[in-house]
C-alpha cells in the first residue's frame, strides 16, 4: 500500500513521462518535415522509450493497489530554429525529468516507502543514460556547426537507432 502523497507523486510522474513521449513525437514531426529522417527515426525510438517509462509507472501504481488517474497532456512545443535548438530543448527537458525523479526519491525516503525508493532507482540510472544520449547528439551537432555535409552524416547515424525494450 502507498500513502496518498506517494500515489499522487507517482501519478504526476506518469503524466510527465507521457508528456515526454508527446514532446519527442512533436520533435520527430519537426525532423520529418525537414526531411531529416535519421533524426526523426531517433526521436521515434525515444517516443517508445518514454512510453515504456510511463507504463512502468502505470504498472507499479497498480501493483501497489493505487489508482491510476490520467491527466490532460500539455501542448508540446512544435517549432525550433535548428536541429541543435531541438536537441538543446530536449536536454533541458531531460534535466527537468531527472530533477523530478530525484524529487520522487526524496519523497519516498521521507515517507519511508522503501518499495517506491527501490522502484525509482531504475529511473535514477535511466536518467543518467537519457541525459548522456541527448548530450552525445548535442556534442556532434556542435562539432559540425552549420556544415550540411556534417549534418547529413549525423542524420545517417541517427537512422540506425532501433528500439530495444529494456528488461522488465
Ligand atoms: Fe522518461 Fe527521457 O525520461
């Protein structure tokens, strides 16, 4: 059983993960419209990652006999000045998510909810990976600057990303 505060906080994170998938779908659409299909593919995979995160919260709340309460999703941003601006905005978003996960861990500790704390540790590690993945794309884009050949070379790399569901 979870207390009210923990239930509310986990439902809030479920919404945040669904919003992440929505935001990355919006970024995917932006890349598709620019014919940067490799970047679009990369974001499409990221959408699946976020849906997996959301479902992890969904399943955990049920396992702990809590109620899942779905909330409205905010309208995601849809316009950026450049591929670099898209990735920069994604990094800022991931940093925000990492802070939210840290907040949830603190909440679990304060509420002496050891099960929730253990569950959330997976996300602590996952956020390190998420920030590193986006950071690597950002660094490569910075390296090529405004060079189109460099951008297309990165696009070809981004096309190779395949969604592999993490072990449950
Ligand atoms: Fe679910 Fe990208 O954090």
